[in-house]
């Protein structure tokens, strides 16, 4: 019984180290892909990825490595984060009239509630 407990503890330690290393490899591959996207942003995107992300052919190798190093759910999550960040950035940088808080139509007069 003590031997089984020791073996499971040892495998948990190794497993955590392996997970940490694979997570770091995933982050490096992700960062390489997104830096390629930023570097090649002036080129026409021809390849499609998850969640509608488009990228140029020059970034295909880094995308393949990214998808190989990371779990599919992580890839989808990171792609969603990147797209959301880009969408917000585009809204802020796109047009001066679209900056700042959203202005909603308001009534021209304010009537306090009736106090009968």
C-alpha cells in the first residue's frame, strides 16, 4: 500500500513538470504566431483559423506549430482573445467619432415622477 502511494506521488510530480513544460511550449508557439500576425499585418490574409481568424500564408508554419503545441481548446480560447483585442483596438483607432463612451438617445425633458 505504501509503495502505491509513493508511486502515485512521484508520478504526480513528474506530471506537473511535464504539464508546465508543455504549457510553456504552447505559450512560446502562440506568441510566435501572433508576432508573425503583427509583423505580416500588411499582407492579405488568405488562411483561416478557428473562430474566423484570418492570417497570411507567411504565418502558416507558425500556425501549424501553435496548433501542434497547444490543446485545441486553448487555441480556440487564445484566438478568441486575440480577435476581441483586435476588434476593440480597431474601434478605438478607426474613427474619431467612434471613440469614447457610447451616447444613447435621451429624452429632451426630464419629468419627475408624480407624487400624488
